[in-house]
């Protein structure tokens, strides 16, 4: 059956949340939607709950379930959704979050109105404490080549890193072979930032279409554990380093200096977190390991020719080339000054 939209939902061990999530996606006012669930080897009641909705809900016939025999991770699960989706457009929802009932209608309206390849909604984040944070875009439409990428890469921490809450043209994703790299952390940030480099027509909406719910044992709260595994933090570095490695083909782009700055600054903030949580991380990092993650993706000569953020890029470049113990001392001073 042909669908206008596929809502892709990776599922793993979420029996306490999946009914609420599924009911929010099944309540969409937009009529022509496939609800594609990929269960990533859950051993709890997640799949049982979804199957009950498949049997009893009025839109149950539009729920399609794919099962993994073993846990493969969220990246491979999302890639499986990209491969299997039957809709013209794809929208990801995490299995413990919720979306507004008019989410797909609003985003499809923007797609059709502006011939957009991607449409983003705004969202709210609810912390474990119950505190709510609203992340709201200005109403914007980008229609020129690289205009959206320029916007994204000029706003560090001002653009969503999640792969959820935007509707994207599925053929565009497939034709550019855009994939999630295998990791549990920031794989969605890399996907979204790489997406920005291949799209031209994009719409941003101030309407809050997504509610992101933090859980105590969720991946997003990995920094708040009593014991933090070094291997998990390494995945954050790996994600940023993929952005670095993918920068070489973008040297002719106006946003290239911003992308380099974004990547290295991200690693700087990870290092600040490592130093802050030093006593909880096992095994420990060496100063050299941390310093090496600040290495720049381009030679110093290229940095000197940047037309944007030249001074900031030079400072970061030099920081990554200091002796490791001096580099860490400088970062500690930076973190103290910023109250980090």
C-alpha cells in the first residue's frame, strides 16, 4: 500500500512508555500514514502492547511491525526503517516520547505549500524533575542552495540535534545514501547535520509538535550516572570526529568554517564534561587522549584563510596543538570562567 508519510518508531524495552507513544502517533489528524515499528530485540512487553493496538485500534491495519532477533542498536534500527518505509516522507519518533495530534498535518502543509524537502517542528523537553523547556524556531522558509546549512552551522546549540520531529523526503535520503552511523550517542546529531548539507528547500515552524521526555535511565542522561563508562564517552567523540572527517568535501561551502568550529567546539564541551565528572568515569582518560580530540580537521593554512570565525578557529586550532597537560589546564580555566 502507498502512503504519504511513514512514522518510524524504533522500539527497545519501553513497556512503560510505548502505549502512550503509540496512542499519540495513532491520533494524528492526517489520514494517510504508515506506522512502522521496528522492535530491536525487546524482551519485555513492548511488542505485546503494540500488537494489541494493531488488533484493536481503528488504525491498526496501518501498523507494520518488523522484529530484530537480537538487539542491534538504535542506529541500525533507524537505518532499517529508512530501507523499509513505504511513505513518500519519513518522520521519526522515539518510543518514549509524544507528538501533537496535528503534527503530520502541520508539517505536510508546509511541505506542500513551499515544495519543501524537509519541514521541522518546534518541541518541548520535560526533565525528570518535571521542569519544561521550550525550544521554538522562528517561522522560516529556506529556498536557496546552502541557505539552510548556513543557518544550522551558524547556531551552535541553537538547532535540534535529534533525528526526531522533522518530516523529510524519503527519496532524497535514499538517493544521497544518508545513514546513521553505528553508535548509541549523537548518531542523530551527525545525521541531522549532514542532512542540512544536502537539502535546499526547508521550512521551520514555531508550532510545538513534539514532546521529548527525559527518563532516568535514558541515553540522554548518561552523564548523570554514578559510574560513567569511558566507552560511552568515546562514542560522543566518535560522533564529532565523523563530522570532522566528513568536512573535507565541503571546503568550497560558505558554512565550512562554521562546521569546523562546531565540531571542535563540541569536543571541547565533551572534554569539559569529562573533567567535571572525572571521579565518576572508569577507566580514566589520559590528557593526551582528550587533547587529541581537539585536533583540527584542516591544516592551519586553511584556517588562516577562513572568512568566518577565523579568530575562534585559530584559538581552537592552537589549543589542540598545545602539550596535553597545558591544554587541559587551559580547558579547566575556560570551564571555570564559563561556570561550566
